[in-house]
């Protein structure tokens, strides 16, 4: 009889009743990309390479494209210094010249995002970096003064796995020690979001601070 009575309940009302029985899953873990989210590419760096050193218009693709030495660098097969040396040779620079230019201005800190994370860490939010990066990532975060922003840093160059390889997402969940439903995975590339969503995480493709904070409002409370 009880099951028969459900047939007379409008589907929208039944859905609402069922949803009310499911406890709200508060986000307790934030997986954050670094490049493009915590740090941002500095246009002045690329302009400098083009205007002062005669780099071609596609210089960023030469550095980080799928056919570049970056593919090996991001999984630790070559070092940051070796990647820089190969790029310097293509640009007609010495390795030391390009090392200096990269260090001084390739990335800049996304200060609004850093402040937002600091605010929400005070609410017992766990923050884990999951980044396709080189072997200098941790030093870079230390120089920016944000290494302590993260409970753990998963650096692709150190674990030998790069997004969107599903294994790096499973590694992240192991480090978080929580359910996927209580995680938010943020990346600036859609292809890196899909494996996280497949595991049951909430996801967001980052394209700007204002749209991000509007979208996730309520998930952290």
C-alpha cells in the first residue's frame, strides 16, 4: 500500500522528498591547479621574448605545446634547467639568459585567489595542489610565499604522472582521504576536469576569479 501511494505523488514533489533525505555533502577538500589558477601567465614575459629576443608569435606553444619538450619535463623525464636549455637553443639565447628571464617574470601570483583560499582554510578546508609542473614548482611556491597554503602538493614532475592521466586523480583522492563527492577540482583546462568528474568530484574550469567565486558560493558553507 505504501508503495502504491507513491504513484499519486507528483514527480517533482517525490524528487524533493528524496533529496531531503540525502544529507548535504559539504566540500571539505579543494584540489587546485597552480599555473593558470594560483599563478597566472605574465604577458610581459612573452612580450619580452618576442620584442627583445625575436621569438615567434607562437612562442608559448613552443614552450608548452603537446609537441614541445614540456611533455617530458612535466613527468620528470627532463629537468626545468634542461627544458630551459632546449628552449634557449630554439630562441638563440643562452640557457642562463633564459633562466634569468623566466625567473624574473614568467608567472605572477593570482592574489585574489590566494586571499580567497586563506579565508576558506580558516573554515577547515583542506587544500591540495594538483599541478602539471616541473621540478622547480615547490621552490616557486616558496618564493611566492604561498607554499603553506597547501596541505599537500602533487607535482606531476615528481610523481611521474600528468593530468589528464586518471592515476593522478586517484592519487589525489588518496592524499585527501575523503569521498569524491566532498571534493572540488579546479583547473583552467577542460580536458583536465573530465577525469575528476568521472570519479564523482565536483569540478570547475577556471577562467576568472569573479565567475569562480560566484559559482562555488554555498559549496563551502
